[in-house]
C-alpha cells in the first residue's frame, strides 16, 4: 500500500531505501504526526518533534519517490512510501476514511433511490 508523508525541512532519502517511521497521535487534532524517521540503509535519524504526544507507533516502508520542495516560506519533503506495516495509527486513519466513504456512498444511493428491480423468475422444467 503506497502512503505519502510530508515532513518539514529537507530530508533527501534515496529511492529504494528502507525507512522506519515513528508516528504519534496529536492530542489536539487527533491526527497522526510524524515524530521521527530513520533511514535503515544509512542509519541516519531525523527527529521531527520533541514533545511527547501519545504512544509512538513504528512502521516500516520503502521509499518509492522523494520530492524536496523549496519555497520562500521554507522547505518540506514529500516521501511516497510502500508501507510494509501501517501500525495502529495508519489502520485507524484508513478505517475512518473507509467509514466516511461508505457513509457518502449510502447518502448518494438514498439521494438517487436504491430500488433494485427483482430478477425475473424463469420457469423450471424438471
């Protein structure tokens, strides 16, 4: 499963490198926040936040694409990873998004009407 993460700063990691991602659940917004990255190929560690939020969740991924964006307001890095273990936070986010999609589909079906015609009964000859 591909997953894109965005981190502040310039974190250039080569394609194909394995990463350990540490996430924490933000107590205010309830969203997953990237706390740290570790390039398992070079053992370079990137600590992104200092304060302890919730329990850390670690998962592994392989870098598919790395884009460093530089602008007048600062820089950020977009990493597209092939996640090999999403962890509890990733699973929670995925389930929340799936529930939202199911509710949207139900609302759309109700709006258009969900009357499904019954299939015609054919005569059976024994």
